[in-house]
């Protein structure tokens, strides 16, 4: 492979990793979903959410903890099986978690679906994004490349928050996750 092809392949992998993180950054838009759940609670459970108001952030908190813990396992598996398998597992777990919570308003189902399944999926996907991109660049560029790839996670809320607000308002919370 020529130097030009290697450079182009490296940027393709880096941009793919950024794209993965742009999707996984939905974690940072929990406040939109929390608002819809809180509105349902204030309306006396009219939307089906009969949760304790103090527990509204629990699925998010569990997701953050599981995401962080899963990164260790997922990073090891990414080294062994490669980023493609790790990313696919992550996507399947997030999808399964979101589909599950789209079918219920149960507190424990949301903790398991958003907190555990989606948290694990985000951990797997996140661990598959940055390391493969770094392998294509010399050490002098790894900070830049890592910054570009990881920025997708934080930038996701720029487009997901307004999109989620629109979709929740127009279709309802359950439909958004489906």
C-alpha cells in the first residue's frame, strides 16, 4: 500500500470512528428524555411513567457506570477480535436496549435497557472507534486524531438534542426509542 493510500485509509478510519461516536453520543442527551419522563410523572403517570421523581436519573447513572466498566472488557476484546466485531456488538446492544425501553415504561426495564444494555453497547462502540484510527497515524498525530474521533461523542448532542426534542414532541418518547 502506498503512502497516499495509507494516509487516505487512516482518515477513512478516523472519520468512521467519529461517525460511530456521533451516534453513541445520545448518552449526553438524556436530559431530553428525562424531561419527557418527568412530565409524565407530574401528569400523574399519564404517559405511563409512574416512577419516583427522585429516580428519573437512575437509568442515565447506571448507563454511565456500565459504559465506563464495559470499556475495559470491550477494549480487550477489540484488541483480540478487532474493531468491526466490537462495534457490531455495541450497535446490537444499544439497539436491543432502545427497542426494549420503547416497549415499556417500567422503571426497572429502563434501568436494564438504557442503563445496562445501552451502556454496554456504548462502551463496546466507543472502544472500537479511537484505537483503530490511531494505528494508521504516526505518534506525532495521535493527539489530533484521538481528539477528532472523541469529539464526535461530545458533538452528538448538537444534532441529537434538537432532533430528539422534535421527535418526542411529535411522536412520543416510546416511538423515539423504537
